C-alpha cells in the first residue's frame, strides 16, 4: 500500500472533523452490539469495547461488545451479515477476513462487498519483525537477519498468529524478497509464538507491533523492522521494511466498522458520527496508544476505497508467495 502515515491517518482526521459531527439521533436504538471476531483481551477487542462504551447516548441508549470467535474472524462477519439491517448489530473486523481471505480460501460464506456496508475505520497499526535469543545480538537489520537465515537454514523460521494470516504472508514475502527459505510455523495467536521466540525455540515472529513491546522493553526481544511506509509513531528507533530496501512490504494493518447490507444510509451516517466522536475522545486515544494503535476514523466512502486497495495488495502478495487456497 503506497500510503504515507500522515495521509493514511492524520489527513483523514482534518477532512472528517472539518464538517463537525452529526446532531444527536432522536430515534436512538435501545441497544447496539459491537461484534468482534476474536477473543477478549486482544487489541481489536479492547478497541471495540472502548468505542462501544462511547456509542451511548450518541447512537443508542446502551451499547455492548460481543465476542464471536472462530475462522480468523469469519464467524463474526457471518453473524453480522445475517443480522437485522437497522444499526443494532455492528461488526468490528481487521482487514484480513474481507481483503485477504478471498485469496486464501476457495469459497467464503459471505461476500465482503455485497453483504456489508462500511461505516468507519477504527485503528491502524504496524506489523513488526521481532527476533529472540536464538538470533545472535549482532543481527540488527533485516539484511542481517536474511544473511543469518541463509547461513543457518536449520534455524531459519518465523512464527505468526496462524496459517493464512496477514503476518504469515508478510513473513513469506520477506523470504521471497531475500531469496531465502524462511519456514513458517503457525500458532494460535501471536503470544504463544512470542513465548517460544523469547525461550529460544523460534528465531523470529511477525505480528502487530504492540504484541511485542512488553518483551522488547524487558530486553527479551528485538525489533528489526516495522511494516508501515515510514517509521512507526511508537517505534521511532526501528527502521521500516521500506527504509531497508523492501518497499513491497510497506503495509499498515487496520480495523474497521461495518453493518449489514441494506442498512439505511441515514443510520450509517449517524453511526459514523458516533464512532468518529468516540475515536476523538482523549481517553480512547490514550487507551489505543497503550496498545500501539492510532485512531483511524474515516467516512464510509474512504473505508470502501481502502478495502479495494487492501484487496489489490493481498491479491498480488498471495500470488507472489504462491499460496494454495484452503477448502
């Protein structure tokens, strides 16, 4: 994705807030539900709960978060796809189930474009490449790591949150670009992979930057690169992949809010205003920053455009890696 961090995040803020927020909705719902496809406690779960707390009374009289886990976020997408199109059921999803999974599964039980309406972006983040004690301290850059991997093929591996995940493909694409075989080891989440990395059983892990920072601060892991088009706001001392010669890996992960298709445009706009208001709240901004996330409010049209760009990005990367879709 050829986007600068400034245009990707901060440029939208100026555009969106210039026009102010919509007036309060006189026909507020009794309860709105934010459906999240991942387990409690993770970055997307915290994001959804922080925003849900702010939807009342701007959008609904009450708002809750509900975790519908499974299939890498697909269960949540299906739950929202079949919900009443009245704004009472809202999906918070990472990009993968909508922009990546069409290329990693032979058939999806939903259409990412036809079955959902975009409402607003939620947050944006980098993916990082981290290494642990199995990799010598002298390995400080991505080229260093690739050279070490070539010299140590029995140790040249990386972990991710699962097969077919965004992190899986970023790591695989790095191996292709560096002309080195990096064996992928999938885990059920980033944290189990990180624990094996800091224990010396695994060389490296690719995952959202915030997942690593506790171990980095404790001196148990080292960041070699982040995936944004420029150095990350929270990791200014870590060079990006692009800065180290791997521009094809410039990518920012994101979370976005969606509702079922056929939801009235007026409801979408009112929900968009409520979400934008929540994401501008200082306590929400601070809670996201603690997770190394930046607020990412957009218009529905901007989110639709981003998904199109996302789909094109993953189409090319999956093809480059040569991944065979699952059944």
